[in-house]
């Protein structure tokens, strides 16, 4: 009986499918502006038909309610109205129940058009939605269909999705897991979004289609076919990574059927740093080795890149692996243990990183320390020693409280339950020099890393008597700036729901039935988010961190179930969010796929969010609160600063620095307030990992 109930329940859980490509979704989206004499209203729309001399758009009736006495403007996803000329409302639905309107334009063809779902098609599970918040650029987010029928009888042709809406999204498209247009955003009830159900509207009935003036084919509206990609005639086990920095070069990569990466974006830049890419465009052919990683088989630059009529594998070129410095800072047994904790993955970027030499360290091998070069007690001091004489000052330096003491999201977690291991992969020596900074009497030690250097932070916890990773964070120096990525077993709640379904169908489910039923109910229910929480560093002169966010708490599960759900290939969470609202990761009250109290929901996985904290590296404690009796600078270094820039300007512009690494030997770190001078690490000197300069290098 229990198994049958579980099967019925899990049938409601959306199994993740291939949702439409986000760039395709944006290409079909338009912004709609209705300008009246004394006010302007804004909304969204979706291209549903396109031909050489006209384009047709579907939107809400209320978006164009006053179109007879107003100026109607249609803009593309970048806000340009030059393409969309002669906008006029073809018709509106009389029944407000259907809140729909059609706009025709005199120009075409558009970049793309949506395919409409067949009339009467059942809808459920995961959806992809797009809309322009208050007339701004389009935002694409994932959601779940919460309820097929809205409870209010006056909205019989509507359904609900699990995300509140805001002004400007009305008329935005809702796509199902097959990429078919099933609805339009209509309104919000404060917790969910009400959508017009296009599969139930009368205009989809065959005898009424002629009146709509839209040409149909089986499965939806006719669209302009996309240009087919030509796959390379190569061994299917090989992978093709293509890096570009112009739209023209991107087309070359797509013609080759490669995994294209924009080297100017964060995700593309991390790829490029790990693979040592310096020129554009560049194609790298990689193939699996016998260690489960990827190795570089061939590399092509500029004019040497083969095109669609010439397979990449036909041209041989020697591999150019990224050079690294084989530095070691921990004993061999620690290094082996940390290396064994790296999560499994199928991502070529991460596998390539695993194949590089990683210099592991932790707080025992690199003692957390900060610099103080003003007043008395000048030198290098341990962060946990309070050098203040004031009884009301708890720390004496700016490194033992939010946001500097713990990795983001762990400040609310019991520190004994989480292990933090870190690594770096140096592509060249660390440049070191001394320079006097504002507020200091003596010169501060500054350093910067070589292009392509990668830092990682591995977060693990003990679950079901096993040490398991739950997150891996990366920062890579590329193009003179730090870019980031984070890997988790599940980047979104939809991915987690799919794993719950797959686990329920496996043999492992026999001892976890109760947990899986609870998780399935939780996945399909509308999120019960905690009220917006504000996490703030509370510094009067300068804010170290401030963010409002929501928390989505995973129901309690056994440690065995948690361990099974953690034992999955890790995926990149870059530019993805657990939920569409300000909730970027789940939390839990007990051990789960995250530790109890985890608060990374506040931190988006993108470079801008990460920089908010890292740009404070080497700022003085008095920059945040001049009234406190605390001293020295925020720990760390590695800001990619060059001549002509201030350290603070470079940090803000280039992604900040690295908190956890410094070149100082433990002998010169003070634990009692008395300065001990400067001694550099012998291991770094022996490995030629340090390069000294009298002045800031170019």
C-alpha cells in the first residue's frame, strides 16, 4: 500500500526535461509600452508568428487596454523599437476570463517565434517563464505548476505557478518542458503567479482558428526553422570546447557543433583560465583519459580553426597544457585525503582542473592572519588573537565577524560540523612588493597572482559516518579579473526533484520510502518561504555585506537518505538559482544535502555577488567602523592591481582578492600582539613560487 501511495505521489513530481534554451526564449520575447497623455504602462509579449513582411505578438488584454487612445510601442529584448514598426492591435478577447490580445506589426521576420501547445494538452510540472520587470531587460526563471485550476471561479481558464510576479511581466510567456507555449503571465496573488491557460482557450478550437488569422501546423504555429548545426565527424567520446569574444566567432563554434563559451562571461572565463586560453577564437579538442579526467588532444587558434566542412579531428597539433607550479603546503596524507574528497562530476572544466596540480591548504597549514602597519604592534597577527585593550571590543580586528570569518553561507552553521579545505593551482610565480596604503605608516605587503591561477574551496560534512562534499567553489584569474563558479549536486530545486524521483524508482528506495514521500510532497507543493531575512554586517562607515533573501527549508530526512542524495555528479550552479525568488540555495534544520542552518540562499552564484565581499580584501578596519578599538586590515591579498590604480579601485573593478592565502611563514605570525617582522614561507621560496619587486610591477 505504501509503495503504491509513493508511486502516485511521485507521479506528481516534475521530472526535469529539456526546457527551451534561454537565449531562444529571450529572442521571442518583446517589451510593450502603451504611452498615454499622463501615464505610461509597460508589459511583455511573445512572438507567435513571423513572416517576411509581418510579425504577430500575443499579450494580455489589460496590457493594451487603452490602445485606441494611446501610442503603442513594441521593443525587442534590448529595448530597441527600430525593428518593430507599425504596431497595431489586431483584436482583444471579449471575455476578460481569457485576458488576451494580439498585436500585428508591419515588419518581419522576427528572430524567432514560439510554438503553441495543442488545444487540450495536459499541463503539469516544470515550466520556464520570461518577463520584463517594470519594462526592464527580460528575465528568465524556472517555476513549477502549483495548481491547474485557480480557486476563483472568475478565473476558470487560468493556472498557478510557484513564483510571485511583478509589474511589467504581464503577457510574458510560459513554456512547458517540451518548449511549447502553454500560457501567459496574467497577475499575482502575492505568493504565486496566475497564468492564462492557452491550452483551454476557445480560440484554439479548430473551427475558431481561421478567425484568429494564424496559420497552424501540427503541434503548433509555423516558425522559421533554425539553421542546422554541422557536427564534427569525430570520435563521439571527444569533446570540443570553443572560446570566442565576438558574435561572428561564436557562429564558427556553433558550426562545428562545439560547446561554445563566451570568454568574457564568468563561466566562460573560468573555462578559459583552466584550459589556459589566451587567444581568440580558440578550439580545444579534449578526450577522456584513463583517470576519468579530460586531457587536451589538439588546439586550434584563429585561422587554423577548422570549419564545418573540415572535422576538427583531421588536423593534429601538439597539446599545450597549462603550466603550474608544483607547490605543496600540507603533508602527503592530508593531500591524498583532500584530493579524495573532490566531488565526482561530468563537467570537462572541472575534470580538467582535477588533472592539474592542486596545492592544498587549510587553516592549520596557512594560519589566518592580517597585516597591521600603523601605530604600535606593527606586523603580521593571527586573526583569532584580540590585540585590543578595550574590554568591549570582542575581536580587535576585522576578520572574525560577518562577512570575513567564514565562507558565505556558513556564518549561521555550527563550525564543528563543516570541514573547509582549499587549494590553488598557480600558473606562475606570485609577484610580491611593498607599498604604503592609506592609514598606514609602514608599507603593506601586496601580491598578485599569474593569469590563469585558480583557487578552490571544498566544503564537506560528515553524513551517515562518511565525509561527503556538498559544495565546491572556484575563483579563477582571467583577463585581469577574478571570476567565480560553484558546483553542487543540484543547482535548482527542479534538479533535486528529479533526483528524488529517480531514487524512488531505484533499489535504494526500499529503506527510504518515508523520506522520499516527504521530499516528494515538499517538491510539488508551493514553496513555503520564510519571510524575507536581512543579513547585514552592521558597520556604520562601510557595509561589508547586506542582503535580503528568502529561505526554502528541506524537510528533515535520515542521514542515509541525505548521503545518497549527495552522492551525485556535481554540476555548475553559475547563473542559476534554487528558486526564482531571492533564494539561491536551500537550507535545513538538520543534516541534509546542506548542513543545518546553511544560509547561502543569500548569495547568488555570479561574479557580482561574490565581489561584494572579496572587494574588501586589504581594506582597513577603520574603513568600516572608525569608532571601534580594532586594528589592521582585512586579511588576504591577490588583487590584480597594476600601476596607476588604487588597491581599492582595482578590488572593486576586478573581483577583489583572495582571503585565505598569504605568503607568510608561521614563525612571523604573532599570537600575543608583538610584531615579529616578515618571514616568507620556505616552501614557496624553494618552489620558486614567489617573485619579488621593489615597486609595483606593470
